[in-house]
C-alpha cells in the first residue's frame, strides 16, 4: 500500500523506549507513523500532518501534558475528529474523569496490552467513561 | 496558672495533690481545655495556648462554638473541621446512620453520653502549620464544675510521615508500571507476528533492560521504606572516623566502564563521629554513582571534607563533586523527590531514588544535604553532619 493511502498515526510519549515499542507493535504496514516527544511538537505535528489517530501519553514533561494536548485538539474544529487514545500509568477515578472531561476517545491504563491498543485503533472503539474504561 | 478553675484548687483546701495536678497540666504537652456545665471554657493549659496561638486567659467564659471559630480563624481553609461531635449521616433510604472513626477510640473512655464517638482532626496554619487531633471526654465530676474536657494532641509529625508514605506508594506504583509496560508490551509484540532475527534480538535486549530496571527500582523502594521505617526507632551508632569511612567507601566503589578514581581532599587527622557505617557508606556510593553517571567519563571526581560552625554547632560536611553536565535550577528543586530523574528518556538505568536515600541517611544522622550545580558546570553534593565539638 502506498504511504499516501495509509491512515496516519501520531505517537506522543517522552520515553523513547515506549515510542519504539509502539512503533514496532503498530508498524505492521497499515499506518504512516509520526512521533513526538512532548506536547508542543505534538500539536504542531497534528496540525501539519492531520493524523487520523493519536496515541498520547498523559505524563510528559514540558509545558503541556497529555490531558492539555487532548483538550486543545478536541476543542479545535479542524482537529476534533482525530481519534485520541490517552495512555497513562494513572488509573484513579479523578484521572479517568479528567480523560472524560478533555473528551479523549479512549483511556488506557498501563501496563496495557499492545494487542488491545491495536484492536481499539482498528475498530475506533470508543470508551472514555469512568465506568467502562479499557484496562489491559 | 491563673486560668485554672478555682474549684480545682479549692475542692480540698490544703491538699497539695490538686496543686500538683494543676502543675502537671501546665507542663503537659497535650493541649487541655476544660468546659463547664454552662458550655463555656473554664480552663485552658499552656500547651493549648502554644499549639493554637490563642491566649488561655482570653478564652475563659468563651463558648465551645466560639472557641471553634477562633481555631478556624487560624485554620487551613482548604481543610475545614466540623463540630466536635460527628454529625449523623442520613442514608439514601432515609435511615440515620452512626459514623465511626476509622481509628476507634477505646471503649473504656466513653466520649459522649450516648456512646457516640467524638473527635476530629484540625489543620492550623497559624501560629505554625500543625495537625492537631481533638478528642472530647465527659468528666462526670460535679464538684469540679467541669463537664467536658477537650484534648488537642499534636500529630503533625505522624501526619507528615503518613503523607510521605502515601506519596511514595503512588510514585512507586507508577514507576513499576512503566518498565512492566515495556516488558509485557514487547513480549506481546514479539508474539503477535513474525519478526526478523535482528528485530527479535533487539526487542529481547530491551525486555531484559527493563526487567533489570524494575529489579533495581524495587530494591531502592525497599531501601527507602526500610529507612523511613527507622524514623521512629533508634539508630545503632558506632564510633568511626569519617575520613576513613569515605576512603573505604570509594575503594569499594566501581562504576562499570569508567576507570576514573576519585581524588581526595581530606584532613590528615581523624574526624570522630558516631554513626552507622553501612548507611554512610551507602550514602557515599549513591553520591559517587550520580557523579560518574552524569559526567560520562570526563572530568575529575573530587571527594572532600569541610568544617563549619553555625549557631554554636560544629558541622562536618563530606562532598562529592563532578565536572559533568550539571543541573538546571528547576532540576535542583526537584532532585531530592523520590523517583525524580534528570534523564527521563528511560535509557538511564537509575530509578531516581539515589538522592532521596542520601537525604534520608543524612536526616537519620541529624544532618542535612546541600546541592550546588550549574548547567554544564558540574555538581557538588555535600552531606553536613553535626559533630560534637
């Protein structure tokens, strides 16, 4: 499949090892992949490349954390259609509620199963509610 | 003692026991407030004044509600404290339910006449940030004119310890989840489809790297937990020479792949100190690890000792200095937080507890840690210990 026909996937995480894992797990030829290490460049890439899916870590150093990036994307009429999956080690109710508030499409708690993530992305399965949030 | 209820003193004229009791109350470290049958304060001891910042003499005749208002005025507005008696809770089906203190009071000390418990925690910001536990007891002693006694115990230390433990657990959970994500994630990725041999080897190496990281993180968390648990115990001390401890610690330290040895600048005479040799050695090792790790094979590593006198106390400081990448001001402010790491990319094997351990060990010896650093200018960490003159 030519690159231009593939869907675009943006991976945002400050940890190189996690980006690598996602790159390998999600790199089975279906997606054109982009990466960012923190919030500001993630937003820039989102506007430039217009990805279909963004996998976004919540805890990142710098000016914007994952919640803020998600909120900005979902409040932008040009970007709000993007399917956003939040990845986090924080699984408390307060954090899930925040995920819901910023209108994330899916909220996944680490350690997560890459297979589960693939399934969520493939089916665009929606779940950002407090009660039914996906957990590997 | 002029705020003591006259009845306490005069019940049995000439009986010296009562003046002893009054004297004991005045040196008691727990705040004691006596409330009379009309619901007004008749007595407040010195400890209550100190803890609350309220003058005992000003409280005589004040109602208990007014006393609570005065305490609230010094309180933390984000932590409101309710009435002394826990209010009844109404369940959704309209039934009333009793509340129960999480740490139940001893049944022998009945707090309220109807058997319900009565106590709450108060957070004050003035005259200092303190957490007080207030408990109330009935005093069935008509002759004294007192009906209720309020006790205010200072639990600031315990509160801080609990808070630290909670924070450590939350951060530890997060720290363990991260390498676990890698381990499980890579294993699953390898299983989900065919990969070429080189990719497989690469993923297995990464998997192992994170497994080791997890093992080290758990060791460090246990170390830290063990150290914090010792706060309430005594530290077994032996007489040692700090210079000799430093030299030994450096001799037994090696950083993989780095042949540099530390340079010493130590006094010729022995520096006597009562301490825990194992902990102090571990402390030096943590400092050396950071110095080597963040200087990447370049520059000198210097181990030195200084002495100062401040406010009549003699302090000896041993320090490790490197000429490595240094730290920003923001980094320096967070450096002692458990699990904080300068290199967040995950490639560094450290798990961010080195300086926390150094700080704990210094604190256990009644000392402090000082850090000075500049970006690209290296870092110096000094552990200051109080020594007998």
